[in-house]
C-alpha cells in the first residue's frame, strides 16, 4: 500500500473538493447500475457543476496553475482536461454518453491532480503563494443536493 500523500494545509480544501468530485463519479455509477433515468442523473450532475465544480476549476486556474506556469506540461494537460470536462458537463445533446464520460474522465482527472499535479505545485509554491491560496479558498462545508438522492 503506498504511503498517503502529505498535503500542504493550503491545498487541503481543494483536495476535499476532489473527494466530493469522486463521490459524484460514484453517484453516477450507482445511478447507471440502478437504471435510473438519465434526466435524473443529469439534473444532479448539472447542479454539481454549477454549484461546485465550475468554481473549483476557476480557483485552480487562477491560483494554482500560475505557480508552475501555463507552459508547464502538467498544467497544459490539466487545462485541456478542464476544457474537455466543461464541454461534457455543458453538452445537452447526447446526455447518456456525456454522463458516462464525465464519470470516467472526472475520476481520472482528479486522481491525476491529487497524485501528480498537486505534488509538483507543493514543491514549487512559495510560502506567500500558499497563503494566497488559503486566503481565497477556505474550507467551506459541502452542502449536498438531496432533493433526489437517486444513488441511495
């Protein structure tokens, strides 16, 4: 078993956001497994995107990525993944396909950020940069949308 990653305090709130993103993937899998109507799953996915994930991407892009620079290969990869995920979340055409791809790609994306990108950011960040991140992204309690808990 690999040793747990020691996360800087300034990045812990973003890592907790990632936990909720992984739970979204699990909820989608549960919905698919239980043959829940695609519209019900999409309704929750839309809520999650509009209330959590969109802002999370913006915070990463404004506060974290400049630490390594937009020409850094890891940052380039992550920005491309953000663009792809944004298109999937906002796609209104083939909803079933989009939901399946969101589940797969979001999980891979989060694992990459946690295991690779955040480690590099931690190594490169100055104390001031970490303080700036902590200042602009405090740990707020996640409030889930339980109006239709299709995953239960």
